[in-house]
C-alpha cells in the first residue's frame, strides 16, 4: 500500500491508522462522520475526523484517483473554488472473493472536507435561503464561468457535484467532483457549450428528483429553472469577455467603468488591451480569474482575517463605520491601520469570543459576524434605535444560532464534540 500526500501534510499522520486495507464501505472506525443530505454519488464516499480536521474519502479507480488528485492540486494553485485534495492511497491489498480468488481494490482519494459546506439537497431541506433555486443557479453559473475562464472543462457539472457555502447573505459554489475535468490553456465555444447544456440537463433532473421527494417549493418549475442556467451563463460570460468599440474621448472613463463593473461581479481584470481599428479604438478587456478580490486583500492587510470577497465587503463596511465612531468619540483622526487593529480586537474578536464551543460548527466565523450585523439591523428597526453590535451578538447567539443546524454529525446524529 502506498500513500501519496501533498505537503503540508502534518495532519495526514492521523489518517494513517485508518483501516486502509479494508473496503471503505466496511469501515467501522469511531472517527467516521455522517454528512447530512450529501450529494448523490456512484462511488463509496465516507467522511472521517483526524487530528481535529475532517476529510472526505472516495474509493475510485486508481488511474482516475491520481488524475483527480493532480487536477484538484492545479485548481488550488489557480485559486479556483474547489475542494482541496490531500492525497491518494494506492496499491491497496486485494480482498478475498467468495470464490476464493482475490479482487484488487480501488484507490482512495482523500480531500479536505469543505468546512461549513452544504449539498443542494441540504439547502432545500433546511430552507437555508428564501429563494434557494435562484441563488443556487446563480452561484453555479458564477462557478462555471470562473472555471471556464481558467480553461477548465468540467464534463460533469451538476448540483450533486457542487458544494454550497453561505457567503454574506448569498451562496458561493465550489467544485467537488473533478473526475472528468480537463485543464486547457483556454476553452473553445464548443467545450463551454457542452458543459452548459450538460449542466442544464442534469440540474433539471435533479430538481425533478427534489420535486418527487416533496422538497421543491410549489412554484418552482424544474424545466424553467434549468432553462435559466444557460441564459444566465451567457449574460455573465458576455459581460466579462465582450469587446467594446470606444471613441478616443470616452476611453478613460469607459475603461474605468468596465473594470468597476467586472470587479462588482466578483472578478478581477488581468490586462487591458486597446487595439486601434478604422472605426475607432476597439477595447479588449481580458479578465483574470484568480480569486484575489480587492476587498479580501484589503481586509486581510488591515485585520489579518481571511474571508470571501462578499464577506470582506460587509466586514469592511462595519470597520469603516467603527472608525467613524472612534474618530467622533476621541475627537481626532484615526489612521485606517489603527482602526483595523482596534475593530478586530474590540468588535470582531469580542463577538467571536461569545460563541460557545458547542455552536462553533454551525457557520463560518465571518458568516456569523455577517449574520450578527443583519440581526443588529433587524433589532434596531424594531426598537427604533441602534441596539449596537454587542446586544445584537448576544441576541443572535442566544436565539438564532442554536437553530442553525450542523451539517456534520457523528453516526447516529449526535453533534460533533469540538
Ligand atoms: N471534500 C468534500 N467536502 C464536502 N463534501 C464532500 C467532499 N467530497 C465529497 N463530498 C460529498 O460527497 C458527495 C459525493 O462525492 P463525489 O461527487 O466526489 O462522488 P462521486 O461518486 O464521484 O460522484 P459521481 O456519481 O458524480 O461520480 C458530494 O456530492 C458531496 O456532497
Ligand atoms: Mg459526484
């Protein structure tokens, strides 16, 4: 048996004592976990906790396992929203068959469990959002566009092969299954078209399944929603990649406008190419896809917090208003870096310190903070005055967070001891 792990793999040591020589389906180890309503899969997929981290294990043909492991590694280098591969276990011993012969065992691909993630079935069964279908489709479209811009042909885009994570009131999507994916320098319209048509077909089928199980809201028509996917994809792709014809005098502001719009959509511009033509200057905007959001970087520089672009935008707004409050209270100007440190210590960390350990697995810390801000707005509206972050955090943690279910449990349904 051999294990191939990608450094840093210090956490992998705890995994080595698992019963790798036995079929994954037969494992009874106490470190195994259950994931509520996980996606539908052909392979045996199980989850384990080792050294405080959770991993997903998938038993799969060795050639495919190695391929998926390599590809997920490259997606991670590119900063793509996808699960992160830790390693593969190959050359496992044969298991004795009923006829006395041995059957060679498949390899096991180990990925890091995407923290706080939900499958689409979980989103629908827990009513996480008011309009789950629209949000899921938008998140998937954004994911597909991002992958396509990076040159990834997925070949198996579906709701089951996507994971979702709360993202400052919205939902962000991540690729979870890369078995069929291929990375190219860039994709042809045909390759992109295949992915989109295939995704629409699969999503339609998956929504019909939800409907049959009574999980789809009555007013959602699977065919209509599935048809929406290619339309939304085309609209976003067009916005990001279209070439524009500009007159020389409008160049400057139109370029700035275009870059702003692309940033607003959550994408970054790598390079701007301006070509002269007989009919004016043709503007060509090439978009970069690496997840290097402006807000994300700024929040990280100011506070050391690593969050998504949408969460960062939200948290920075709060930081700015805290800075204003400090300046007013202290009657002097407070530099942004100072305000960043103080906001982190006096506001953010204080809210986090209030979260009891038993509820820490419900939502990502930055997402809890976002929810506290929402709750503050809601309570302040009701009270007709600002209730403040501390009171809002207390009320949220006492009365809302305990009702947010955990997606990971021990077999039998008990919550994870953390
Ligand atoms: N790293 C991970 N983090 C969280 N959930 C995961 C992870 N890996 C797998 N899952 C869950 O397990 C499910 C099955 O995984 P996956 O799609 O890789 O299996 P599969 O058998 O290859 O699927 P398919 O039938 O599409 O080939 C996913 O839908 C997802 O819900
Ligand atoms: Mg799958």
